[in-house]
């Protein structure tokens, strides 16, 4: 009887073993496909891969939020004009653009201007050395914290800026050559002499989608990725930026912008209105023109809290686009190489949002490919201008979702904080500092593997 029971056990074991063996022998590609892989923004994800891919509201948006989204879209598209116009007056006296929309074509990203073009979509932060009581940058006397390259008729722009590029040739380990272009920015015709020691930082206008989801990622999640003293010894030491929040009058975690120097979407929008268009708001009551005439103070604030809120809701509710070709064999190989090459140590593929003021954004599994932390990217990418806790060579890990659609949406493949990279591969080859090892891993790849890695990036 005892023996019989034992034998029965044996049979079960054999069956279990066979089942396991079967599972093992299924094609390895299937094993690495995550069934929700295409859903970059969880149930908010928009499935449109046309030139309008970045312009859609959250797929799961409620009727109430949709109405607010549409109202915000109208404010976002509004063109500001010179005072004393009653509607959207208050442009300038110095500015960089006349509407939010003009820098985010199709809600996408800008590129640096060609030699023959006017500036649009690339702005320059400036500051003097040192930091203020909140750890933030010190305005440059006469210029503030941003260069305005346009002015209304009664005044003059602060300066213009010219860009020149030098080609730096290099090669992959297999001998295939490439070249990277390094930009130099020169200040031209400043309206007053530029104070010695001015620090300048180029920033390209980035895409607008998915920002509400990034705002909904719990602070503990982001801080959990930080490893400031590189305790795990992988050469990567992400650190959080802590920046000044105007409305709370305190220093909080920064998430938005190329150096994570903005804490919230509303402040990001208000700062952009002020810096880019010369629009005062309850957040930023002073004109951005520091050394020049102010425009009619009677009109302040030139944008209301309600209008700012509307812009915020618009940005909050733009959906991330779905991935394409997620089951393609080359894309899957590229995905494996992305992890092997250590890219995913900073570009974290998947995380969870917490509970948010908008139910649509709450508890979503998102795939933004960022840790929202700062990393030292080496001298090549350094701007030499600290921004709160971000040093002159630290940048926020750029979210990679939607990156493969930039060409379709915006008609170019310029990447990185100043658009210097002319392709995704050039963006990778600029990586250094904490990402030096990751870059070396790519330089050692053969051309098939490099191609697979790029195919994966293009599927994001
Ligand atoms: Ca103004
Ligand atoms: Ca300025
Ligand atoms: Ca580490």
C-alpha cells in the first residue's frame, strides 16, 4: 500500500516535470514578450502612429476631463500679442515666442535652427555663479535667468545667439566610422555688455505628452531608484533634484525639464509663459525683462490662474503613444540588448503611478523609460551651469517613450537637450560619465546588434 502511494507520487512528479519541460522548450522570444508591452501609458495609451500621435487626450479620459482638456487646448494654442490688447495681451516686452503651441509643433519636440532660420524651439538659460537661498541659480544682471531673442517694437532683444558645429570623428570597435557634431554657442549683439562669468545652457523644447503620468509617479518610487553613492557598484548613481516650488514656498522634488528643475506641471507652464512670452501670472508676477522697460503694469497678471490651470490640465491629459512592432524579432533582440548594455539602469522601462487628482492617471502601469533622476553624463554633454542640485554635467534621464515617432510627428531626428544628435545612434554615442560603460557596450556591438538596438528604440 505504501509502495503504491509512493508510485502515485512519482507519476505526479513525472507529469509535473513534463509540463515544466514543455514550457522550457517554447520559443525564447515568447518568454520575453510582456502582453501589455505596447501600452506605454497603461490604459491612457493612444493608438495612433501618424503625425498627430502626440496630440490625443488620454484614451480613458472622462467626459469632464475631456471638456477641460479641450478648454486647455484653446489656451495652449492662443497667440499672445502686445499690450494693451484685452485678450491675450501682455506679450513681451522681450520674449522668445508668441504661443505655447508655436514651440511644440503637434505637441512634439523642436530641433535647433538651421543657419538660415530664426530661433524657435531652442532657448538659453543664463545665470551668474553661486546659488540663491533655495539652492537655485542666480539671475544674471540685466538678463535674468533666460535669454530673450525677440522684442516688441518699443524695445530691443537681449541678444541673438549663433550656433556653430565642429565634427568629431570616431569609430565603432568593428571599424565602422561615425562623426558627432559638437555645438558652440556665441552671444551676438547683447543690448548691454554681458557680465563676466555668465553661464549659459541650451534647452530644446520637448514633447508634451505623458506629463500627467510622470507627475503621478509617487515620490518614493523615484527616490527608490536613487543610488547617490553607488552602493551597488554599477558605476551609476542617480540622484534627485530638489527645486523651489513657488506655490508651496519650499524646496521639493524636481521632475520636469532637462535638469528636472521644475517640480510641477503648473509651475512649468507658468515659468514658460513668463520666460518664453513675457507673460506675468500669479506664480511669476514680475516681468522676465530685468534691465529694460516693463510693459503696462496695469495689466498684470497677464495670464490668470484659471488660464494657467487650463494649460496644466491640457498637458496633464495628453496621452503617450503606443509602441509599434513589439513582437518583431529584431525589436525583441534590441530590447534584450538594451537591458544587457545597461541602458535600463537609467531608462527604467516600467513603473506604477500612485493615486492622482485625476482618476484616469491613477494606478497605471506605465513604460516611460526614465528614472526621472539626474546623472553625470560627462564633459561632452556638460553645460557648466548648475540648476539647483543638478551640476554642470548632470541631466535628467530623458524619457524614451514616443521617441521613435519624432520623425513622423516633427520631421526630424534631432535628440538630446540641445538637439545636437542627428540620429538615435548619435544620441547614444554622446553618452559618457555614468553612462560611459553603456556607450562602450554599444561601441563593441556588431552592426546587426546595433541595428537591433536602434529598431527597438524606434519601436518606443
Ligand atoms: Ca508682459
Ligand atoms: Ca532675460
Ligand atoms: Ca549604482
